C-alpha cells in the first residue's frame, strides 16, 4: 500500500494540475452519488434466487466438474451413450424409454435417479471417479430440471 502512495505522490508532484483534475473526475462523482462499498458488493443469495438458475453460471460448472469426463461434448469419451452437453442429447430417449433429463420433471429424470442412488453400482458419478456431488448441487440440478432444464452458452 505504501508503494502505491509513493508512486501517486511522485505523480502528483510532477503533474500538480493534472492530478487535481484526475481526482475530481474519478473520486468526486462517486462521492456525489453516495456510492458505498455495500452498494458495490456482490448480490446475495436472494438476488440469485430472483434471477433464477442460469445454466452457464450454476449448472455447467457442476456438470463440467463431475460429469463431462464421461458424458461431455467429446464424442470419443462418451460412456453409456449419454452426453449431457446439450438439451437435445440429454433428453434423447434411452434404452427402456427413459430420458436422462426430462425438462420440468426431475423425479422422472434418470440423471436425478442416478446421482441420488444408494447402490454403488448405480450412483453417479461412480465412486472410482473420486468425485461427489454435494447435497446443494443435487438440489440445484433438481430445481434446474424442474424449471425446464434450459441450456445456454
């Protein structure tokens, strides 16, 4: 912090007229508007709730960290003929007539059944992957599916 002050002090001494203008142009409007650090803070959870779930912000990181290694966009590493990287691929009917994701119905979605399974042979991600979903991530995925499972870039 002290170093920054020294650099600023030298600059002020070199350019006294410009420093006053710079100060007035950058700091004064903020003071006049009365902006406080609280108003510049990140939105709290209630703001996120109001915005709804965004695929790119909330869901894709979960899928990317836990699912895409086996069910991602790379055709060469797809297991179980399931890709979760697009709505079209994730909602395609699978053997037995089930869909991994049924938009609007998390209970009917195979994805939710597998990530909540108790059987180590059925649970996803599999135990040997050393990846696990938190209860909060599972709840968020379920809510996203119930809200229509919208994908976005």
